[in-house]
C-alpha cells in the first residue's frame, strides 16, 4: 500500500511538470503574436503617415496647377507682362508634365494602401478624388491647347485678311493717286479753257509802233484808212488780260484814240494832264465788235 502511494505521487508530479512546461510555451507563443501585431500596426501607421504627407504635397501641387492655369487663361504672367504664344505653350507643357507626375504618385499611393480599416478607406477616397481632379485638369489643358491652336489659326486668317486689306488699300491709294492726277489735269485744262474763254488782248502805241507790231494795216488810196489787223496780227506782240478783271486802263498820253469799231456808249475816256484813263462801263458790249482785241493809238 505504501508503495502504491509513492507511485501515484510520482505520476502526479510528472503530470504537473508536463502541464507547466506546455503553459509556458503557450504564453510565449501569445506574447510573440502580440509583438508581431504591434510591429505590423506601427509599420502600417508609418505607411499611413507617409501617405498622408504625400497627399498633402499633392494637394499643394494641385493649387499650383490651378494658379498656373489662371495665368495662362489671363494671358499675362505674375508680373503683368503679356504672355507670348511660345510662353503659353511652354507653361502648358510644364503643367502637363506636373500632372503626369502627380498621377504616378497617386497610383503608387493606391498600391501602397493595404487592408480595409476606416483610415485606409478614407485615404482611398481622397486618392480617388485627387485622381478625378487631375483628370479634369488634363481635360482643361487639352482645351487650352485647342484654344491656342484655334487662336493661331484665327491669327493666320487675320494676317491673310490684313494682307488682303493692305493690298486693297494700296490699290485704292494707287487708283486715288491716278484719279488725283487725272483730276489735276482736268482742272488744269478747265482752268486753261476758262482763261481762254475770258482772254482779251490789247496794245498801246504810236501809229508806227502799231504798224510794226502788225496790229493795224492801211487801206485805200490817197487817204489811207487805218484798220485793225484781226486776221494776221501776231498776238504774241499784244498784252493779255482777263475780261472779268479788265475794267480800266491808264494810257500814258492825253491824246489816245481807240482804233476799230467800239460802241462809244460802252466806255468812257478821261483826259488828264499827261495821260488818259479808259474805263469800260459795259463789258459785253465793249468787246462784242472788236474780236476781243483793243488797239489804242497815242501821239
């Protein structure tokens, strides 16, 4: 009986020893798993923090893209200097590259997010929103490129129109110059014709001077009569006047006689001490019968 009790005690001690050994192993396993989970949680939090910082940078970049778009749309840079078409194209190209870079970063962010907790899902939604915004910016840049291209086409068309208008204006200028020359010639002809229409001639001289000038000729026999030589007189020897302005003439002799048939009631002759003054009182009548040539003989 005493031997039986000893055996039982030994068995219980063995069982207790085995049980204590298994509990230690279980506790050690649980502690390892807990440490691993904590390590994963820390790593994931580090990833999330890094992603959040990257998303903040992308958001700031989006503001920069929007600001640059407004500059291109306004047509002037930050200093108020007008943008050339080359400047606009360069800015659009830079914006396009910037948007592509942000797309690449967002794709990397999306791939880096694992799991499905609330924070991860929220970040995925933000990434989706930023991606849509980048897509909208890409469409706006395409519209701006199209607008600038269309503007170039319009400018080229306007340039062609301006060139055509310039040619038309030059043609009109040439035509106007030609017309002005024609009008000037016509005015000159009219002026000459007008002057010819109102030309009158006169000569003052002694009998010998008048004969020498061919202004008068003698006719008849013993008592030869002086006659104005209308047919063969050289008018280059006479003085020319405008009938509209020829109203009177001063004759350097108080003995002055009009040769030819001139109506006496169309003029007056005033005798002075050493001169005479012929005054025409009826212009049309005075010049009607003398072929517009006045010959005055003095002594």
